[in-house]
């Protein structure tokens, strides 16, 4: 299987296969071998060159995924080379619509701007509170608030779209 | 001894208190809010009483509901834990008035030591050193100069009405007094509507050291030595140690004696903590008294062998202290890390949510005082601390090594925690050297920022020398992905319950900018 892997912010094109507990991963012209077992559900033990790695794949409510290797967290992602169109677009700040997302589950304590308001880059739009801490969600660039999807007092989930800026 | 006690708290401390009750053969009554119906402390209790909606103001902070629950259940005493109502003098009084036993000091002691000015006066009367200065407002520049000369430079100018750093100025010589007086005054006026400022001695690179005391209702007062609590973030302790890393028996004895005198002056019974600042020359100054059990009590328990909660319950029941000062010895070194549901990679943003996986450390010298379990959803309403991990070793070096090992065994899935942050701190040279003070975390964060450039500046291509952890991450990522997408694997089944749509771009979403 041909994959694009993003490991700790680095992108690699790799080919992966697994047979009877032996996994092969080829990238940059080299093939690596690992003995991988799953002694407990979702706990992998990967033995690479005799070294033991206790590994877990942790999916967070925000939608991010991390590999936890001997306690060290590494952000990861994987895409099928055949279906790369499913990869989220790279269009960050700069153009088009931007969704302002709840960074954590919590309660909306204040909506600072109204629909139709102009917003400057890094200006606060909504304040979310959780665990006695308030966090201001800001617009990453200037534009116009075209939609506010939440009201004060409402609870939101992590990753929920709270407002849209164009 | 009591037969039944109500625990007026939640989370890890409620679990700790319930365990102490069970050790003493006492039945424990839990209280819980809507969000905590399935909480660990409810599961471990003998009886449980629902006291209201999730926000603490409608449940854990409503004194009448808690006293009512205690009366209904037939409990003889109420243990407030820490936080919530533990230092509210009115609550202690209400418990006393209802004929129940408040497992803590008397309401009169809480009232006396809860007021900073009164506490300072009481400490001074008891002959304990306080930070030199005056809380009297300065009249003019000349007055400020005269007071500063008397205290000795450097001095700190503070707003009489406020806190939070507003109106605060460090003054190192008399030339700076004039400008500081007018600027600090103006700042205080705009922040608090009151330009009054006062002066106190500025302590350079202070350590925050506290003394644990235990006092019964018969006038016996014993100190159990110090805890080093200098590792603080946003004025909140994150790592505590016993003994302090400077490990000075003479200083411990002097501070201990001062703490005992202050405790006597407050006519205090129960366990409690006297906080001091210690300067680079090992002079110490009284800061305040915490009239309750402290979060960090386990480090003292491990090093002295005294169960502080058990002793606290015994004192409340009218028993004498089970030890004298001569019985208290300090063996080895203990360190505690507070595990918070916060994201250390993202400015310690709260990270409540469901714990999808939990593997806790064990083995020699490891204690995990936890309030959670696998499958528990950490609520958004309360303090983010989910557990306290404590390690003990024969020396500080050994304790640090055990803590590092324990942290590497600790896995909390589904939410982010401060575990990776502690792993970094315990590798940090300045921390390992023990030369720490309250400015440590600030300096550490600067070093960390300098060593770890933001994601945009990181190379996008995998370097030739991918490290072992990275390679293992690549393997399990590929394996996990191929399973969900049903190919490449002949020996493992694909899983229908995991959707490939869950695989989203890792890294920071640009729209997630937050403070």
C-alpha cells in the first residue's frame, strides 16, 4: 500500500506492507523492518532493530491524531496515495472563508462581534471558557464576519465551527 | 472515632479522603453534581448524595445543600478537602452550628489566618519574620524615600488596593523612587481607582517553601518539615518536593519552630501549612497560612511516613496527635507532578474530554493519586487536575529518576495532559541541579521556545536520520491506517468501526489562534 505519511510535521512517501507480524516500510530508497504485535487492544509493541517501542495511536476530540511512542507524543497523519484528493486543502490564511473553531469543549461566555462586522487580523471574536480558564478565539486574518453560529451561554464541543470569516 | 463522614469535594482529593476513611473503618458519603454522577469518587464511596447542577456555584459551593446531605445521611463530620468551601469561614461556622464536626480548624482560626493583614500581625506577634515593609499608604516621594531607606534596597512598590502585578515596581536605588512613585500611583489609580501605594522589601529569586504542621485540640503542635513549591505556573504550583533541594537541617528547624509558634498564635488545630519565601541567603519570611489540607501533602507523607489525612480525621474526632516532634524523621526524597488536563504544546489550553485509554505507572517508589478512570469524561466545569503522581527515592537524584520512569509509563489517551511537559522539565539541567526559585518556569519556557521553533519553520522533508521514535510512529501510523482502509494486511483484520474520515490533518489549525 502506497501512503503519504506526515510524522511530526515531516512528509514522507512510503510503501507499507504487513505479513504475520512483520511490517515493512520503504521510503527514501530504504526498507525498514519492524516486528509489530498488539498485546492489548490499541497498544502496539514495535520491535525495530531489537529496540522495543510501546506505541498507541491517540485520536483527540479536536480531530488531530498523535502517535505516542514510549510516552513521547508525535503528531501524525496518513493519506492513501490513490485518493489524495481527500486530503484537506492547504489554503490557510489568505483567501476564501475561514471557520473559527472551538479550541476545546467549553461554554461560550462572550460573542464579541456581530454578523456583518469587519474583523482585523488576530482580533478576538468569541470567548470560550472551560476549567476556569477563558480563551479568546481570534480571526487569523482580516475580513468580514459572515456568520456567527453560537450564542452566549451555549456549550460547544471541541472542533465545532462557531463563526465564519470571509 | 467517627462512624461516618461526608466528603464535600470531588476528583482526586475526594478519592484520597474516601480511602483514608476506609483505612480507618469509617463509612464515606460522597456528594456529586450532574456532571459527576459517574465520577470515581462516587463509585468508591459507601453512600452518595446528588447536590445540584454541574457548575460548582450550584453544587459544590452551596454550603446548605452539603450540610443538608450530611444531616440526612447521618454523617458526624464533613471533610472539605481543599478548594471549594475548605477555607470559607462561614461554611466552617455553619457546620459547627449544625452540630456537625468540621474536619479542619475552627472557624475562628480560618477567619484570623484568612485575612492577610491579620495573619501578618499574628505572625509578627509570634516572633516570625515577615517581609520587611509597611502596608501603610505612602504620602509623598519623600515619605517613600524614607521608608525605602529604612527597609533597604531593592524594594517593591505595590498598589494598596490591588494585585495581579498592576502598579508594581521594583526599585533598586533612591534615583528610581520619584519616577516609580508617580507611575505606580497612576497605574494603580487607573486599575483600582485608588492611587495608594506602599513598599516592601523585594526578595530576589525567592524560593517558595512551606512548613507542614499538625496540631491537636490539646495544645500539641508538631511540624513535619518543609516542602519546596517554587515550581509554579500562573501562580499555581505544578511540581513539589520534600525535602527542599537545598536540604538544610538547621534552616528546617528554624522555619519549623516559627511555623509552630504561628500555629499556636492562631489557636489552631488540624493539619495546616505555613508558607514562607526564602531568599538566596536563606533568610525566610512569613507569607501566609493555608488552613486546610494541601494538594501536595503526599510528598510529606511519603518522606515522614505520617498519613496526614488520617491524622487530620483523628484530630477532629478529639484524639491526641499520634506522634511528638521527636518521632518525626525525614527519609529520602519525594517529588510530585500535578497531572493537568491541559495541552502543554498549546499554551496549556484546557483539554477536557473523554479518557479513551489510561495506563498508570506502578513499581517501587511510585504513588498515583488519581481521580479518573478509562472511559471517564473529564468535565469542563472544574479544576483541570486529574491526578498527582508522586515518586520517592533515597536521594533527590533517585526520586527524579523514578519520576522520569513513572512518567514514561503513564499514558492518558483522548485528552492532552501535562505529562510530556514534566518529562521535559525533569530533563532540564537547572531543575536537576536543584538551584530553583519561583522564576524557574518562566526561564524554562524561554529556553523551550528557543529550542523548539514553531511548526512553520520546521523542515518539511523527513531528514535522512529519522530517529527511532519517528520510525516507530511511521510504522504504527501506516499499520493503523491500512487496517482502517482494508488493505496491505493479511494477518490483521480491518476495522469497520473506525472511519478514515477521522484522519485529519495533524498540526495546528490556523483558525485556532488563542491566547
